[in-house]
């Protein structure tokens, strides 16, 4: 979705509001109020789903035995080990999500298409999980909207050259999908103090481990 320029107006397709600032979502127009309500409902549903999954996983952890094929969570020795495992599971999810039924990934930076399991001459995977905002910004490190599968070379360039074509193409891709305001909010996260706890990482690991078993 993209936010229309302020000097343009339209009629809301959800409420009686007419000739007002609107936000385009796919082919429909929504006034700011309806758009915010819709986003809130989506976030509430996501949170409910996560809470339900968290409750189920907590029950499994308490039993410390296999329940319907789901194993009790592994014990990790350090926060860095937790971070590596959370990163791996999240990256696997993003790459699988963005791979089409033919096993192809379309890179938002170079617009190229690549086999999801392709490797280069050194055996390194060509497809990476690309983060629009650097992973040091923990508030967005595991944000699915701020990540997409793409070419490893583009991933490197868009981080080291924020004014380069790869970064700008990635930004435009996200703006067309989520709106300029949402992407602007992502960029603002760089200025905030970001921390992540071991418990947060354990939840990320449990959440994406469970999703993997359901696929």
C-alpha cells in the first residue's frame, strides 16, 4: 500500500467519509481513521495468535517431554548462542515465505530472480534474508515486514551504501507494499535505544520453530 499525496483526496470505501485524505490499499481507498482501525485489528489478531502459541509452548516446556511430536525447547548456554539460533530460524522463515511455488526468489533490490537453493562458486548461498534496517536495531531484527529474501550481493550493497540503488529499490519496494509512513517509522527506529533479552530470543526461537513444524 502507498499513502497518496496530501493534496489529493478521495472517498473511503469503508465508511461514508468523502473528499478526504485517503490511503490506497491494493485497489481500495480508506480514510486515515478506517486505515488505522484495520491495522489495529490485524495487530490484535497477530498478538492473540502469538499469545496462544506462547501458552502452548510454555505447557510443552513445563512437561519437558515430547507432546504430539513437539520437543521441549533446547537449553542454550549463552545469549550469543540464542541470537544465532533465532537469526537462523527467522532467516529460514523469510526465505521460505518469499520463495514461489517454482522455487524462485525475486530480489527487491536488483529485480532479478534466483533459485532459492542456489550457491556460488565457493558454495555460499546466493539468497539471504535481507533486513531493511540493520540487525543491530533489535526492535526490527525479527520484524517480518522489515525483511525480505534477496540476492546476497544486493544485501551487502544496500547496507554499506544507503544512498545506493539497492537500498533505494528495497525502500521503494517496501513503500509500495506497506506505505511511506510505515517505512519512515522503520527508519526512525535507528535512532532509538534497542535492547533484547534472553527471554525475547527464546520466544523468537520457540515461535519460528513451531511455525517450521507446521509447514
